[in-house]
C-alpha cells in the first residue's frame, strides 16, 4: 500500500432481491466503500468467511441459508465482523432473535437509504474504535513483557565496565539484550532482534530469553548454544518469523572473548587503533533447521571495547529521511 493511502472499508451485502442488491451496491460505492455481493445465504457465508470484511449487510430471508443461520455460522467460526440485518419483519421477537444469533444492528424494510448509510458509518466507527483500543492494549502489554525481560541491573565483573540501554520505538518490537554471570570471572553477553512487532515478537523474545538463560554455561561454546536455539526456534516458531542473535562468552582471567554471530548486525570490536566487525557464526535463528554455526576467539585486553547494537540505531532517520548509519555509530 502506498504511504498516505487509506484502504477503503470492505462491505459484503447479502440480499436476494436484485433491485435492493444493486441499489445498495451503488449507494455504498458512492460513499467510497469497497463492496462485494452475494444473492443467497450459502454463497454469502462463504464470501464472509474467505474475505473477512469490515461489515456485513445481511437480509434475513434468503435462499439456501437464512440470516439467522448465517449469523450463527459467522460467530461460531470466531469472526467478529459487525452485522447489520435487513428484514421486513418488524416484530420485537424477530429483532431479539437476530441479536441473539449475532447481529449488531437492524434496519427494517422498506428502509430509508439515508438512515442505512448513517447506521453503516456509525457501526464502522465503533468497530474501528474497538480495533484501535485493542491494538493499543496489545502494544502496551508487549512493551511491558519486553521491559520485564531486560536486566534490571547489569552484573559487573572485576576488570570490566559493562553498560547497556534499551529504548523502544513507538511500536513495540523484539529487541533484547542480556548479561549473564556464569562464574566469578566469566560472563555471557548477548543481543538479539526478533523479526516483527507487538505481542508475537515479545513472546518470541520471551522464549528466547528463557532458552538462553537455561542453557548458558561456561562450558557450552557459543556455536553450540546457537545451534540449540536454532533447533528450538525452527520447531516452535518457524511460521512466526526469525531472530538475529549475537552471543559471546567473556573470560576475564584468560582475557578471551569467544563469540558466535547468528545473522545479527556485527558488533564493533575496538582494540588499539584497529576496528573489527564480529561477523563470524552462521544464519539467523529459526529458518534453517540443522544449520551449522562456528565460534571465533579474540584476545580481550585492557582498553579494548565492544559495542553491540540493533538496527534500530543505524536505521533511525532524521527529518530528511537520511539514516544514521554505521559510519556515524
């Protein structure tokens, strides 16, 4: 979709009277709605099930499946699309039966086109309001999940200075980092970026954090850990996205950094006047089951610096659309 273009609401009209059907279709299209139609109940139900519109306008008396049956089928399949029922039956019992079957509103035939269009606009406004509120609640909860997973305090080891910062963008995403003491003089450090936003990304991140913390040890090589995580993610989350991941074990006594990079933005390693990118490892997690990973070792001596980051830093843009980029970082 082009930026700035708002998709039209999609409405399905199910009506067996050709004159009413064509009149409604024309009137709704004049209001800039996208309109799909069906002339019998069975075809209408399948259209709703497959297309998942923003609103259904449904006649009560239809061939093959009446309006009550369509409502019940729609709701039993978990489809929450609002339903506006059309009926020539003006008795209270018929309206109550329709509401109990799953209808959201009623218009009695013969109806005023002006009133019907007003009801359509009102229903869509209410629906959009519920959707926006639900989305905001999900984003808020996703952000709370992420905050709980970040280290409240970063462990410190004699001879090292360790600091970190996590600042979410407007939309909750799947960035994650951790510092895990393994022994008095050995710790693990990692950073990851889960593909996606909102609650699905937050839940993938939650599972990643739990797996890392349960498996990390001074004896387990970074490549082995990445292999285990990749198997876990391929089996449990392969249809939900992937994860870029960098994991390192730092031994202060031996002054050694051993790492494995699973498709993450390569951290910068500064030693004296030399700047290196730590890019050895393997593929992102959760895509290739059985993928191979390799370690790489570095000497980590006094004055050396390691900078780990996610692409939210380098891809941040200024007012002219220019990215911050790796060279500035």
